[in-house]
C-alpha cells in the first residue's frame, strides 16, 4: 500500500461564517454517551460541517476525535481500515499493531480490529471516530467490520456515521438496546431563522423576511440549495424574480443552480472549473498542466475567497479539493458539454503526476482517461521500485485494473503481477498467468527468444531477460505452497541455471526458495549456505527490506544448528543496514529476532528492551511474520518472568495473526501453547492438542514435525501411567539420532534435557546425569539457558545432583537459579500433585504420623503410603522432611510465618 493521503484522516477545521446551531450541537453531545450515532440525510444538508463544528465545541472538544473522509476507493477493506486506524492513531495513539496486520500480505481485517480494540480498551479518555460519506462504501466486508467493531467496542469508543443513506448495519438492534443516536434530514434542515442568518450573514445578501421565507420554503431547508441560490443571486438586480422562479426537487435544483453558477462565471473561470474537475486534489502547477494555461495558483486562491466550493487540504493553501457535490456537478457538465476533452485532460494530469514521482496517481488518471497502454507502461516502469519498497497491496490493485488482453502481451508486467499475487497469497490464478506469459513468448515451446517476439510489448528490457528464470522462481514458490519440496528445489535450481551471475535479485530469490526447501527437509547446512548467498545478493542489489526478511530465516536456522551467537551477529549486522531516523519494513523483525536470542540466554532485561523497541517502531515496520513472531517472543518473555496467563493470551493472539510467509512452520503456535499448558499442569489441553494433531510415539519422523514430537515427549513424561516415560524415551532416542544426523545442535540440547528427565522418571539416575551432562556441555559455549531452565524443578533436582557429583562444573550451577524462577506454584511440576496428594503433603508437614494421617483423611494406611511414595517421586526427594522443604521452595505449600 502506498502513502496515505493525510487530508482524508484530518479532522476538518471549523468553517468560518458557520451558522450557530445550538439545538443540533446539544443533540450531538449525546454521541459521547452512546455507542453509535447516525447522521443521515441527502447530499448538501451540512452533515460534515455540523460534525466539524460539534467536534470543536465542548464537551466534544475535550474528547479525542478521529475523522475519515471516505471515497469509493475505500471499498477495499484493507484500505478502509488502514485509514480508520491511522485516524485513531493520530487522535489517541492507538493502533500500531493493527496497522502492521493491515500492511501484511494478506491482511486480516478481523485480526487488525481485535488488535485495535485491545488498544482502545486501555484508553484513559473517550474517542469519537467519525466516518464521513459512509454511503460511498458498498463492500459487505467493510460493513461487517464496522458491525464487529461496534459489537465489541470498549465503553470509551463512540462511532459517528455520516451518510446519505442508512448503511446495511443492525441499526434496529442497536436502537432497541438504546445504543443508537439518530440525526436525520428533518433535524438538519435549516429553520427559517437559520436560513435568514445564513443568507444575510456569511452569504452577504440583504433579503427581506418574505424573500427568506419564500426561498426557505422552496429549498425546504436544504443547505446546499440555499448556498447555490445565494451564489446565483450575487450581483443580480432581479433577486425577487429569481426567488419566485426558484423551484424543483433536489436533483433538478442542483442541475439548475449549478448551471446558473457556472453561467455567471467568466469564461476563463468556468473553463478552469470544468477542466480541473477531473482532479481529486488540486494545486497550482497541476492545474496549469491540466488546463494548459498559467495562473492556477492565483485562480485557486480567488475561488476560495469567492466561497466557490473549494476546500483547503493544508494550512499553507497548497492543495485543495472541490466540494464533493460541486465536483459531481462539474464533472457531469464536463462530460455533457466536452466529452472529447476528457481523455486529454486525464492524459495531462497523469503526465504531471508521473513527472512528479507519483506513479499511482499517474496510473489512476491513465486508466480514467482510457489510456490503458499508458497505464501499463507506467506500471511496468515502476515495478522495481514497488517491489523494493514491498508495496504488494498496491500492485495487487493494479493487477485487477488492466484487461487481460493488455497484460497478455506484456510478459514483464505479467511476471510482476504474478509476484504481487504470490506476495498476497492469492495463488488461484498464478499458475494460469505463468502459462500465459510462457505461451506469449514461446508459443511453440522452443528456446527462449533473446528479443521479444513481434506483437509483445516490453518497457523494461532488463526485466524481459529475467522472465525465464522468474517463471522457475514462481513455480518453485507454488511447489513450496503444495509442500512438494522436490519440485521446489528442482525449479529453484533451474532458475539459478537460467540467471546470469550479474542478476543478483533473481539469483537471490531462487537461492532463498531452494534454501526454504532444504530447511523444510531438515538439511539445515544446505539451507544456511543458500541463504548466505541470497543475503549477499540482495545486499548488492540494494533490497534492504528483503535482506532483513532473509536474515529472519537465516537466524532461525543458525539457532537450530546451535549457533545463537552467529544469529545474534547476523541480526545486529542487518540492523546496522537500516537508518534509525527512517526505519524500513523489517527493522522491527530484527529487534524481535534479537530478543529471541537473548531470551534463550536468560537475558530477560535485554530481550525486553528489544521487544519494546519493536513495539515503538510499530508493526507496520515489520514484515508479514512479525505480528505473530513478536507475540510468541513476548509470550516466552512473560513465561520466563512468571506470568503464564499473560503468555497464553499472547499465544492466542499469535495464532490469530499467524503468517510464516513461505518459511516452514517449524514451531507451530499450538505446539508452543501446548508446552506452556503442560508446564501449568493442564494435561487435558495438551492431550487434546496431541489428538488433534494425530501424534503418536511411533510416528515417522520428519524435521517439520520435530517440535511437535518434542512436545509430545513432554506430554508422555507428564502422563501418570507407567508407560509414559518408556514411550517418551523411545521417541526421544529416535529424535536424538535424527538431530545428530542433521547437525541440529540446538535441537540436540533440548532432546538431551528431555532424555535426562525420561531417565529420571524411570529411576535410572546415572543415565539421567549423563544426558544432562552432555546437554550442559553443548549449551555452555553459546550461553544457552532457557532450554534447560524451562523444565523447572524437575530438571533442577537433577542439576543439584549433577553439581554435587561434579562441583567444578560452574555452568551447571549457573542454570539452577532460572530453574527455580520457572516454578509458579505446583504448576511448575512436570507431573503436578493431585488434590489428594496435596492433602497428604500438607499433613506430612504436621506432627501426625502415618496412621493419624490415614484417620484424618478417612483412608487406609496403605493409601497414605502410596500417595507419599508418589509425592516423593514427583518432588524428587526421599524423605518426609525433604518433601515438605521442597514443597515450600516450589510454592506448592505456603511457607510458615
């Protein structure tokens, strides 16, 4: 998506000379006490003017106010909500997360709304959001989003809808709930007194009471008609006759008065109005280019002074727009009177915008003028810049704007459109478009011609030379989406063979896709080599945002290989490529990646600083993966700090915004959540997850499911049946062999820790200590902590034994402190104590002996002994006194005061 037009989300200033309407301002004050206000009336009833006046008047003036001026383009839900959230962000500082979601490809409207609703719930004061000209938006998806926002709104959010017709929203339901305030045309009509104040005040007429009453009666309080009538009466000697002949319904009155206004303008002013009516926004030099005459700046100033329906868009009076109603009339007259000039006017406007670097506006005018070939030329010429700036959403809108027959003969443009669709995950037509490109260039399937065949149009000759390799690149991407890793790797290799060494961008894309296929297979060494080459190529090509994107994957690979220090150096190098004063997309991702490394080292303060920096940058400074990755990292941080509830909430959010952006999903969010549930002692949730994923200890192992199988091993260890540890041990042995074969040292450390716990559960302490020693030996050089510490008190018992047997092993003692910090009460136990076991444990801390405990609990002495044995095993102790002491340490029992 390109830059937003700031004037669309700026609250309009109070207009000078506005007629005081205290009855309506008082009515609107109710908007800050209700959920939604609908201001509904036909065109020209002063809806926008009234709302601007109200927002500038206490008590509305003491409330945060956001405003969006809508137009037909806002039928796109992503664009609509981007403007709406940007307006709220400007007014109340909320919505960074929502904007990031909306900037991702594909955008998720509901996820963005959830994010902004969460922000709004924390606001200290009320916020009024005005959506002006809602009738211009017909998208059901937008209407559903508005309804969702209102149904889940926090009490301090108040929505005001200004519209010509009632929107398709559940107004009746809100009315019945008392949550709807309505201001209708009957309320907005000028009273006779207001008409007199308007006509004889700001409009400068001196009408009699009879003339005012006549004109007001004919206009029926319609403000636009009164304004146009007043303009027509200026300088007339026959005001009375004019008023007497003034009649007709709204549509006819507009046509009649517009003609009167236009007819009374000097020819040069009338020509200027008609010719510049094609513009959505006006500035002096642009108007000069469109009309072919100088003096545009002066004319705009004069039109504003004459109150001729010109609205300033900035404080410096550089940019303006026509009043929407007046612009509609002007365009209608232009088409009726001078239809042959319209294409040429759009051509001139497009040329001006193109010369001034605003390609999207130039494209709009080329399309509006019917110059589709010119639009296609502009699009093709802008593709490199659009790709470098990651403006996939805007490219996607271009895809839908050109006829197929135009794109079919433009192979470079066709390939660019394929890239836009692939980035937006719209794969339905990608294969067909690739086939169209190939068929157009080599219909007989022969060798690729060095020059475009006759009949094809190529603007970017260098782009044409990269089309053959590009076809293979996108076919590799399609194969990855199908999880056909062999085909993906084959297409990536073919792309590399077709790409000259000098084409860094295409080679980098092909190499990264091949690396993704290797990564998904578990061949991380090959994946790392491919990504190293891709990062270097993208760096040489100047595609810094894509360098950052590749560094996300490369860092993950290096951490799995057991080299987090290399990952950290990579992320810091990538971060140094960005300008802190003008951060680009991907900057936030680097801070999140660094936080991930620091969390593993238990540097929670450093990790929190990087996550805070990422949040301040805003998710719109992140790539598509960042919304979910940042939440997962924050969840890891919260859990390490002893807030598992907050961590679970973030993981739920992460799942809603999940997008791996082609990377293999090697640590699925549901599996991350299942691990947290296990550490909280919530086995039933983890069991449900395992059933849903159809996981079993004897599954065929693949790297893509390694994380899930390691989670399953934890679940097996936590089960109370005797077979669990044995099943876990068998699964872990196979995972161990696979990780060693793949050189995945990071995975191996985790597997060894779990093997130690499995051996401990089976009573094989020597094997447990041996596995733990190997894990600590691998973890120490890289300072890895959390993979051990996350196992909490269960691993702490082994670490104590380990350090006693080998007191010189300082790193083992280093790991003990965070293990204790991972233990929120009894949930820290891998196998939590049952309620009856807790009852027995409490009594073990008393002076009662075994028979007395049995009598106290009304159970047999054998039952007490069985529970006691289980308690000892779970706490890793072998005496009553040690059990009570350990329970106090873990918070399972409150400490005595």
